[in-house]
C-alpha cells in the first residue's frame, strides 16, 4: 500500500481500489496486528482493505488447510475484529469470515457450508452496537440494517445458487470464484482442440490448419466461457445490471 499512499500524497488517484490481507495461516491476534497496520495505510491511500478471518480449506498458492471444524469462524471472533479494527471509523474494510469455505471444487457432500453462521456473526456484533459495547452505529460499515460487516465469500466455486443467495442476504458483497473461472476458460479450449485435433496438430507429416491452431481462435472461446460464468455469478449475486452507483 505504500505506493498508493505516495500517489495520494502527490495528488494522484491510487492505482488500486482494494487490497487483500490473507492472515488465515497465522493466529488471530497476529492477523489483526497486521490488519490494523494495513488499515491505516489503506485509509491513507483511499482504498478498501479486505481481511480473512479463519481458514479456508483446500489448497491455494502453496498454502493448504484441512476440511474440519477450523473452517468455521465464530461470533466471538466477529466481536474481536470489530473491537480491533472498528466498524468504519478507522477506515473501510471487508471481512471474509469463513463458514466452511474451501478452495477448489469438490463432489457434493464433501463440503458443508453454513451461511447462517454469517448471520450469527452479524447479529452478535449488531446487538453489541445496540448495547453500547461497539462504536456508534453512525460510524458502522452497515451494508444493510443490522449487518455491520461488509462480507466476502471466499471459495465460492461450486456453491449452489441457494447458498449464494443466503450468504448475500447476510451481507456478502463480494464472492471469489477462481476455480470456476479457470474451468470456464479451459473447457471451451479443450473442446476446440478435441474437435479440431487434425488441424491443431501436424499429424503424420501433414501441415495442420492454421485457423485451428491460431491461439486467437481458441483463446476467444475461452474468453467467452469466462464471460458466461461471470454473468452467471452476477445473476447469483443479484448484481446484474447494477453499478456501485445504482442500476445501469
């Protein structure tokens, strides 16, 4: 974030509008120690910080976590996050509390998502605000009444539409679907190669077909696959046809 802070100091717009800190592999106190420092820098850079509380199962970028009870954040952790980072008065941030999320794709039954846990976290913190134990609601990150956190859904690939809708109803404003997006890009390319194998490869001394092995021909199909998957995600998240400033 230091680069963005320098841009703002010189009257320039920051290069990025959001930054993520993944502290899922360290203890919560250490995670929030770093998050506090980054939140100050994010505020100075006029960006939004994203933090992760709890472990996401599966493997990503060389880090892995088992699929067990550690994948579920707790309302008590929600209170701790609000106490350490505030609810907007120190700067805006999004929180990726875990509710059984995993990286990658798994067969039905392997992963047990509990979106209702997000509701428990939101309600617990909202009640603490009402009781005067948290900052005044006027400083809250409220995405809707009674939902003090702007939430992120990590490991959204393969999730059922009803699970996504439930998570959105509890305050999810962002969902990550890296695995699904990768597959949506790769599948059309594989289909193209299988259907045009004699043109793609120069088999038995033949010359192939330039139109078939031209990367632009199959990469364009991969791009269309990604676009279709993103449209599906926008529909699931009920954001299709909308911008940050309202409907298109």
